[in-house]
């Protein structure tokens, strides 16, 4: 049997093809083996974000898992709404999703039992500009929503506006100032909040009553 020429093109192509197949198999195997761990990490991160919207922050992983199981009384991680009990008080958590300047925005808004007052929020993003739009995930911005009113004349008005640009007649109790230099991201948060709260208005009313 003739020996293959290791300096020829055929050998190079065959060798490269075999290596690609082996590497692809190994990557697929590793990805499959780690999937359950990755899914668990994603679920835990989501639970921490939901807890943050309930003003429960900075917990270690095991503490966060236990606290989530303690305070969440109904709803799944992918639910539009969840209910919680924090220090003996019922809260409704509404998932919000939208679009920013460069990519998706998401978060949760927790609401007091009156169905009208924000208890806490958490917002996150995929790729907003560092130091500008990315600041929506900072606690100082999220804390600005505490105690804000969701409705005015039966309509969802909770929002984010540049100073002096809020709609005429809108109470300062119903909006927060936009992030300086991040108009499009702030507009995205505003639109996300108003759409998702409007879409879940019946669930909010049911919780209230």
C-alpha cells in the first residue's frame, strides 16, 4: 500500500477535517455536560434580580436561593407576574421587557398591595453604553422609583423623563429623571415600563382586590 504524502494537499485537507470533527465533538460534549450548571446559574441570577426588585440585595448564592423560596409565594421565573410576601406584606412583581439603544432591556417592578405604589425595581441591559445607559442597572437609579405612583386617572403614567420634559400635568410622584446623556436608553426604560404595566393591568387589579 502506497504511503500517503504528508506534504500533499490531500493529507492537509483530511487532517484538518478530522481535527475539526474532533474539536466540534469535544465542544458539544462539554457544552452538554455543563448545561445543567449553566441553567442553574442563570436561574439563580434571575432570582437575585427579582429579590433586588423587592429591595433584598447583596446576598450570597445560598442565601439568595433560600430567601427567594421564602418570600416568593406564587409564579415561576418566566411568569409575567409573581407574588411575594416581604415582612408580612404582600407584593406583586411584574416582569418588564423592552429595547434600549444597543440591545434588550429587562427587569422587574414590585408593587404594594394598594396596586398603585412602586415598592422597588430592578433593571438590567445587554449592551448599553458604559457610564451612560448602562447606569440603569445601578441602585441609585432603581431606588428613584420607590414610592412612585403608577396611575393617573386610571392610566399607567409611571415613567422616565428628562428634566422639564415630563408631560404637562403629570405629578412628580409618577416619574423619575432620565439618566444624563442616555436619552434613548431612558426612553426605552420609559416605554418598557408603560407597556408592560399596561399589559398586566388586569393582574395588578386582581392582586389589589
